[in-house]
């Protein structure tokens, strides 16, 4: 059992988003009345979709370049060096977002960085754990009726919880999360109800998709 005495000692945020909460968040991120004035191209929606489907941290998301995006393969390479006070300085890996994620991300720029500010400009790469996108995220989160304990980094916790709920594969979760220790999974993967995997499928989130392509790419 993944959960045990170590969980009782966890001091970090235990929040993750349910599939129903995520639908509210994504709907707000694509609502013209909510984001039309500041994010007409839905750049925040694209970033949120990737963090939910690929498990990347905000800083990793900001740093992805187009040569590392493979839509035809259903793969994205995270190949960035984290800076500042990040817990993990380097975590190169391939991730295989499910089809729902690709649908939400839509078209990418032809070159340069894959994920942008609402203005279309690139982010400065600095340690902030989502701070650079938090004002935009907060407007969307408030419109979705979610509490202030939901922050950009909550999406990485949500991905880990969702991925494990559907696959039960701790080794693959550790690899795709870019973590060096299994203990780190306790920080990110929250205890979830047994029907979570099925509820995710009902919303179109199938984390078993594209994993075969990932294994083929790595051989």
C-alpha cells in the first residue's frame, strides 16, 4: 500500500483536483467572458492542459521549445535545466499526454517556446513555482468557483494522483514525474476514491493512451 505512516507526516498541501473541478477550471479558461480581454489565444488553457496531462511543473512548462514537441507521436520532451531553489535541478524526460490534453492544447507556435504568456510573449525562466502565471490562473480559478488553495502547482499534484489512479504504475509515475526517489511520490500523489479512474474516463482523460509510443521511443 502506497499510503501509510509516512503520509501522516506529510506537511505539504494535500489538495488535488477532481475531474469535475478540472472541467469547471478548463471551462472558465475557455470562456470569452472570463479570458477574452486578456488571453484571447487561450495560452493559459494550453499551459493548464499540459500540466494536467503531462505532469510538468510550471517552470518546466515555460521552458519547453518547439523542437521538443512531437504532436504526431503524442509526445513532448521536457529537457530543461531548472534554476534557482528548485528541488530538482535537472529532470530530462519524455512525457505522453493523453489525447484530451492534445485537444485542449490545440495549435502550437511554429518556433520558439511552446507555451507563452497570454500576450504571446515568452516567460523569463526563473524559480517561482508558477508565480509568473498565478495572476492569470487566479482569475480563471475564481471564475470557476474554486478556493484559493488551488494554485498552478496543484495541477502537478493532480496529474500524479490521476495517473496513479488509472495505471497503478509507481515506477512509470516516478519516471514521468522526473523524481529520483519513490518517497517523493508521497508528496504528490494523494489518496483518491476507487472510482477516480472511471470518472476520468468519463471526462475523456485516459492516461494509458500514448504510453506505447513512449516505450517505443525509449527503446
